[in-house]
């Protein structure tokens, strides 16, 4: 999988045609992934790169600091090395600005495309609790089922709270446990009971099922979408 590094703008050659080639090669892979309904990790990376470019465009000091430095002299008496930024003149800055101006609308285009795919799948999933729910709902099991098959993927989840600059944020971690085949006799409630008996970590774990009639790529789309939906659901319940 092709990836753009955080400092791809200033790495190697600061040349418009070269950076254009690098960007378009990356976006071609993004497009192919989106055509297959595979959103992650590309959608998250697109958002990060877009924000970084906007920041660089607005803050030239930040851009300057991203350039490497070369040793220009040495002060052996004071044990110091003198560095000079490898930033030649306005020509380089103009080249970078051209790269940024070219890149921003391309990132924005694919961000919108990815968001549209995300919104479509989000509108086609259902989330609901299984059995009696405990007061503490930040950890338990997630039952994931997509398409017209009977296979249900079981994940253990843990939602944690961490501090942000302006507010507390919630993150979620998941671990795959096993697969179950659902049927008339093997319901979600039955699966929950088996998990309680076999794993014996929580006496009454918070258990949620997330279903979709659509066949969605699990790792790249369904699971990331399900995790976000689960955090929203648990937050609204608490």
C-alpha cells in the first residue's frame, strides 16, 4: 500500500512535477480502494494530510521548520555545531506553494468521496443491545454481522476516556475473539451467554450487535464504522 509520509512535501526533491507524480500515484491507489468500498486507513490519512497542508499554507514558520539542516561550521571550543536550513530562496517557497495549491483540491475531492461512502454505509447499519445491560457499558462484546450470511464476528471492546485540549474524548479498542454461526437456535442472546460461560471476565458484559444487509469490507470499513457507531451509542446511553 502506498503511503505519503507526514513531511512528503519537503522530503527529497522539492519539485512540482515530481511531487505531482507522487501525489497522483498515491491518489490512484486511494481511488481504487474507494471503488472497492475500502475506506481505511486511506480516509483517515487523507484528512490528516489535508489538515497538514492547510496548516503549512497558513504558517510559513512551520513549513520552514520542516526542512532539514546541514552543518555549516563547527565551534570546537564551545562544542557547538552551526546548522543552516536547506531552504535556498523564494523560488523554493514558490515551488512549495504551487505543490500545496495543486494538492489541496485533490485531497478535498477524495475526502468528500470517502465521506459519502462512509455516510452511505452508516445509514445502512443497525446497532442494538443484547439482553440485560449493565450500568457500566464501556467494555463488553461487539457482535458484527454483514451481508446475507449467518456468520457473526465477535469482538471484545473497551472504551476509554482521555483528555483533549478542550474536552474529554473517547477512544475504543477491539480484539477479535471468534466467529459464530447464528441460527434460530443460536441467537445473539445465546452467543452472549456462551461468551459469559467460556471467557468468564465479566458477569454481565455490555453486548451490542451491529448488522447490515450489505456486504461491507470488514477490516477496512465495517469494523472502523462499527467502532465509531458503538462509541456514539454507549455515550448516548450513559
